[in-house]
């Protein structure tokens, strides 16, 4: 079994909390999806229901989008931090629209 959570996005120092939250959400969403495929009910480590998980992902998407749109909220963020935040938005948006977790993209 792989570690929990799966690392879908690699954080910078200043984005560790945000990225951890998203990696947990994506990992648990994949656990639920795998349970549907195998017709085996799943209990996720956080104890959140599917609806609670979706709500958390939507909230994180909206708050991250606000941070990016109003950079004064995160004045200490570097370009790399904003790049990670954009990865967060992309992963969450893709999941919320498709219901599928995108695979981890390995860096070159």
C-alpha cells in the first residue's frame, strides 16, 4: 500500500498546508472511486462522507482562487508558490468537473 496521502502536487515551503489538504482530498476521492469500481464500501481516514469531501474541495478551490486573484493576501509568496497554487486549482477543477483524480505528473 502506498503512503497516505498520495502526493499529487509537490509543495513549496509556503504552500505545505494547502497542498497537504488537497493531496488528502484527492487521495480520499480516489479511495471512494476505487471502492465504486470494486463494489466495496470504503471508509476514508478522515471519516468524511463523499459530500463533505466535495464541499471541502470546493471551498479550497474558491479560497485558493481568491489568494491568486488578490496577491496582497499572500505577499510573501514567490512565483514558485503561485505556480503550486495554480496546480492546486487545476487539479481541483479537473476533479470537480470530471469526478476523476488525475495521475501524478512526474517532474523531469
